[in-house]
C-alpha cells in the first residue's frame, strides 16, 4: 500500500484528504495527520471564548471523516488512531484510509517522522514513508485563539501572573482540554472591566464586538496600527465595520501601534483596576485584559529544514508553483526559462504557502487543496499508464496530456465578519459589500461545519462527542 500523507487536518488539509480518498485506487491510501484529536473550527472560537454554553461545538471528531454512517465498508473506513485496537484487530480488518492523532517532528524527502508510532494500524515505526505529501500545517495563530499557547496574550493581573498561571495544565489537543481552555478564557473576560484588543483584522473586530455586546458595561478599546480596518478588502468594509464598532460603543484608535515594551513595564492604573500600556505615540490606555490579535506566523519549520531555499526568510512562507508543488525561491534558482520543482511529490497549501496573493482563509485553503489533490491523482494516473505501456508503444502524446497539471488562480477576496451578539454580520463577496439580512445565532451556525468532517445531519447529542 502506497501512502499519501496529508499533514494538517483543518479546512485545507481536510479537503485535500477528502478529494484524494474519493479518487484513489486500492493500491494507495490517505493518512491524515493532525496534532488535535478533533478538528478545531477556529472561526467561531472568539465567540465561544466570550459567550458560555457552546464550547463543545467547536471541536469536531475525525472518527467519521473517512467513515460516515452511510458508508460502513471496513476497507474504505477510518478510525481515530488514538483508539486502542480491540482483541479482534487484524491485518484484514484494518481501515484503508487513516487519521492519526500525532505531531510531525521531522520531514524528509520521502518520509515523515511522528512523535509516536501506531502499531495498531500496521505502523510500528514513528517514520512513515510516502509517495506524495500535502503540507497543510497552516500558521501559528494569535494567542487569543491559539489553544496550544501557554497564555492568552499579555496578562495584566497580578493574580494571574502568580500561582494561577503556573497551574495551567499542559495542552494536548483533545476536546476536553479545548473546552476547558475556552472556559478559562470566558472567566478572564467575565472578570475584566477594561479590555484592549490590538489588531483591526477580522479576529480583533470579532473579539471586540462580541465582548462589548455580551458585556455592555465593559469598556472595550480596539487599537489598530493602520488608518483603515481590513485593508486587503474593499474600503466599504472599513466603513461598515467602523459603524458596527460605534454601535457597540467601542473606542476605536486607528493609526497607532502598541509599544510592546510597555506591556512588561506597565504601571498600575490609578484605580488599581488593571495596568496602563501605551502606544508608540505615547497614548496611555488602561486595561485589565489585553488581547493581541496580531502576529500570525506560517508554520513552515519542517519545510525549512527539508529545503531552506523554498522558504522566504522574511515572510516564512513556502514558495509554490501554480500547481501548488513546493518550489525554490526565484532568487535561488539557476537561470531557467520555466520554473521547476525539486519536489514534484510535495504540495503546500493554505496559510503556509505564498499562493500568489491569495488571502489567508479557510475557503482559499480549500480551493488550493482541490488543485493539489487533483494534481496528485493526475500524477498517479500518469505513472500507472507509463508503467503499463508495452515495449512497442512509442506514442506517448496521450500520456503527456495526462501529466498536464492544474494551476491555482486566486479568486477575489471574500470575507464575512461578525459584529457581535444580535448584530448583522458584514460581508464582501465578489466585490459586493453588504450586511446580512438576519441576525446570526449565538453559536454562529456551528453545526454547519460538522458535515465537512463526516457528520451529516449532526444532532445536538453528537456535538458532545
């Protein structure tokens, strides 16, 4: 059995694994690897970190990803690799496609090394060989939605800086730990009075408006270093979002950058309710909760170790060809008329890829995943035709046609931004900016993401799995 490994099971990785599994013949299998036992629906984490009662809905099990209830055939199913095998487990009953709950610690040209082995799935070594690999590890998220961080950002309370911080349990990527993390975050928000949100992207806007509308008596400030919010989108988005912030009575400060040195050197506020930080222009801001919604970094360390000339040292992004294959940075290429790849079997998608100006979002990662998966299937088909040719077959025009790979072309920017509880979201789609006609539910339609990972018509009870 030849392995096609997908590193990262979020929006892009999940889509790549799904397309590959549906198109592969029986001599190949997909191995989806993620450090989380459940897919994290990160777009609703800000709301669920503020409003209690829906935490469990953000964590979707991978147990049905390859085996929805309607398709119980053992050969084509997958189980959560964290489950221990029963006494009857045998080579014949092992699932074809696999999900492994593990972390990748090293990437070689034709193998990946994990932090644990899976003998129950016929993988006794931590090193797993592959024929093709889709790298979909995304980016390191800002602290307020990074469940793997040891903190939420900058803590300004003496109590939290003391013993309570040291008591925080180590995170291991399970649903129970994720729910506990969100509840601790909810408690921090509930106990704060003056909240400073730094960063005027979608994450900062959502946190600011959610906190202000769930807790109207709190003073919420949004600080953004530029003079326009959401600068990669239509200027009308800025106008609509500012109006939403004003409706929520949020203080908005534009064109000023937080002086990061003032965080560690912050002095107590006059009323002893939090501390005072300052901007680089000298403006002082009192807060007892500081959320740094900036600093998203591509998770390309494994790629850099494998191929240093493929990762931009300034941006941390991996250089890719239009086919989404891992490339070599132009400055490091020899004089070539056409760009080529040293790794035609390695594809990079999502936030880790420098994908021709595409915005970093789940839907763009999904589109890139479809291109990468389709190209892998074409390469496999081409190889099979070449290997199956007779000696007297010297007409390879048809074979060459099969080797023509798809190219990814970014679409226009698209986004939907929540503006708080009981407020209509603002969106941009195909250049059109507007407001939704209806209020969104408290959980921001959390159930709609579950079918993406194999839970069709998910029930409220199933969302606790």
